[in-house]
C-alpha cells in the first residue's frame, strides 16, 4: 500500500480495528423503520446537551442497530423494546478521554478501560503512550477486543512504551526508534493516532529536543496522517520549553498544558513562567496546536491554568491522564471531576461538554460522527448529574478552589447497549 493509498484509507474511515466496526458507515444504508418497528433502546426524559448540534433541553432518544435513530421532544414509550428513564439527568454524547492509560498487564500504569466507566462515563478512550512499537500489537490483539470501551492509541517513541515505569524510558535515547515507530503507526493506522513523547527532564534527562524530533520524524515517515502528543511538565530548562512549542505542528497535541511541575533543580519551566505566558505558547495556540489538560496526578496547576487562560491559551480538550497512580491522588483526575474544575474556571456547560466530546473526536479523526448525537451517529451516551452546592477542588500542587457545582457519573451507553439495566438479550456489543 502506498502512502497515498494509506491516506485515502484513513480519510474514508477504514476498518475501526479489533474493537469495533465503524457503526456510522451503516448510517446511509440502515433499514428504514416500518410503523410497527421498535427502537432497540428508548432513552426518555434526557436533559440533552449536544454542543455539536447546539442542542439542549428535554428530549427522548431512539436507538436502533447501535446508532442514534431519532431525537424528539416526545417518543411514546411503546416505541421502545427497552426503555431507560433518564429522569431529567444530563445526557451528552459519550465522553471521550483523549489522554488515559488503558493497557493493563502491558504498561506498568494501565487500568482496564471498562473499569473506568463507572467513574468517568467514558465511551471512547485514547491510550496515551502505554505501548511502543514492540508491544502495541499485544494491546491491539489482547486488550482492545476484550472490552466494550472504544479505544485508540498513541504509540510511544520509546519502543517498550511505559512497560518499564517508573524507570525513565528515554534516559537511554537509543530506545527512541524512528523507523520501528513509523512502521507500527502505518501498520495500525486505523486505531493508532500518532506518536507520544514525554519531554520532562525526569524522563529524558538532558537530551534536549532530540526525543521530540525523533517522534516528529516517525510521524512523517509513517506515510499516514499522524499527530504528535507531547507531554510537558518540568522540562530541563526554560529555553527548551519554547523550543518544544516552536516544533509542534498544527494539530499536534500539547498535553499537561497547565502543568506546574518543576524540573529537577526546582525551576518552573513550563508554558507560564514568572506569571507570564510564553510567546511561543501563544504562537503555538494560534497556529492550531491543541492544548490538552491531561490532569493526572501531577500535571494540573490552577495558577498556571488561570494565567494561561487569561492570556490567550484556553484548553481545546479536557482529558484525565487517569492511571493506577493518578487515580488515587487528591486531585481526583476522573474526567467528569476534571470537567467540573473548568466549570469553576468560567467555562459554560456546553463548552466543557464540547471539550470532552466534539473536540477530542475531531483530534481522533478516525470515525465519522464520533462525539455527536446526530442521527446516524454511534449510540454512545453519557448520563451525568449536575450536583449544585459548595464543593472544594484541589489541583496537583495542593492549590484549592471553591466551586458551586460538580458533575457526577450516573450511567453510560456504548454502541446502543447500557452498562447495567435495561439489559439487552442476547447481550452483545458490536
């Protein structure tokens, strides 16, 4: 297959991979409903918020063959083979976590994606560098098919990914293998989005921009559309932070964008220095670099976020960076809780929902109608409660902020099948 053919393959959607077929491809060909036909699942009294359609208010949602079939103010209950009453709770397109760690047994920090659903309402997750070229095949063959959550991945530029954590994967720069990574991207282009590189000093020592340059080169040599996800937080020196920002291309993802983690000497070397946003950060934002939250256990600082947002760099995507260590930290980096923090920072509910649905779907770029509840879209829904009342949030550097509301998980539907009641018989997902 030539690079041109591979680009066409990705643009047209391709095969989704072992996790699923692309259900949206069935949209134009799905069978018309006869008067006596019923929806497989009817979700009633949904307080719908779908930023992709500027849609909000109470609606009923008819699901058939794993797709959104109808949205209307009222759909009679008898039209559903199974009926779920959302009870006026908030219903959004299925939440998408652009930065998670979901390679259990292969990465040292991974959690099974389905175990996150009760805490996150996530229907799609991206494994952010858990695997490298040497072990991405095992993630794809043995992990992805065994779960219901839709998964994509960034391949780590280090060939073993995070299997050796907490040993730094790039102190030895020889682990950053360009050709092996490029080949792994091309061979898995339906499910792999590009390359992940961690640029913190405690990961790469004093190798400067070299790991990032190798990651970018792997993206280019793959011959397919490939983004870079660049992890920052405690880079070795101030000048390197600007150099990193200058190297990122439009569409590449700067994750941990609001990290306040210091370098090994205790210096603050991230996008906000001495209270001022770096000019290189604003330039990167303006040319289309995606600013991703990537909260995690050590990568979100209110003082950095507040300054960066005020000076022109709001987030594009909200992600959790949830893994077996970060999930136990006081910052509680589950996706709805992180979204709640940005409600406190002045973003509207539709804006926050868009940053966890529509925007990450656009960054994934592999699946039509992901991140929306348009007719013909995958029937992925997240059900949340907007709990009003005083709440205390803490970042990863023990800064506290007081809020007036937070989002609480209440239910999830993936591919038209609910987690829990009502159960589908026979039980099957994709």
